[in-house]
C-alpha cells in the first residue's frame, strides 16, 4: 500500500503531539516509546523511522509543549500589547490550566524532572526555555529590556511554582484559593 507523500510528516506530528501530552500528564517516563507508538497505531520498531532516540522524541515533545502554551497565552492577549501580561497571568493561573497539565506549560508539569536530566539534554532544554522567554518577553511589563526580563523571571517563576503547588492540593476550593491569591499578588506587584 502506497502512502501519500505527507503521510510520514502527519504520523510524525501525531507521535510528537501524543508524546507531548503524555509527558506533561505522566512525567518524563510517561512517554514510553511503546505506549506512544501504540497510541499512534504503529509498532515500537517504527519509532526509529521518525527519531534517532527517545531523547529526540522528548525534545520535540517539549518544543511542541512550549509552542502550545505560548500560542494559548498569546491568543488570550488578543491583539492588545497594553497590559497583556495581566491576561497572561490570569490565563496561566486559571483553574483550567492547573487542572489540565497535559495541555499546559511543560515547566509547571516537569521542572523537577527536567532539572535531573543529563548535561547535554539540559543545554537543549535550556535553548527551548530561552525561546519561550523570548516569545513572552514583548508582553512583559516594563519600559526597558532589563525591566521586562526581570518581570518575566519573577512572573513566570512565581506562576510555575504556584501551579505546581496548587496541583498538589486535593481540594478544588483550596487550589482555586491558591491560584487566586498568587494571581492577585502578581497583578498588584507591577
């Protein structure tokens, strides 16, 4: 059976998308090659037609995750750059983002695990994080580049930590209070 020319690219995209969601929901070990390939309807052996290693799949899935959250946050801001950072804070610290790690920020889902990967992988992950920062940078409060960078680090590290902690709180009301208090703090801080 002959496949259309774009078939391999479509299958590749589906594998990356599934792995991206799976790794955010289940952790770095959640994107086991066999499970990802099974979900895509392929065999474990077909994996190597798309990737050189599991690390390649992980990096592509992280890239897709960063792209997904960036697109979500940019879409939330609309076309307005004025106070767009406040919309980003409200969106990121929403119960929906907190309750769905598989669709959310990979840092809020994976930061402790990513800190433990080998040095070569850390360098590649750092490059993805830098790209994420660069794309969020224009939306940050501040007049000078140094102010925007400082705001990015403070805002995003606070939001990432708040979402990580909120996800540990079993009570939905407690999670909402945690997110709301962090949101209010950030919105009143800049």
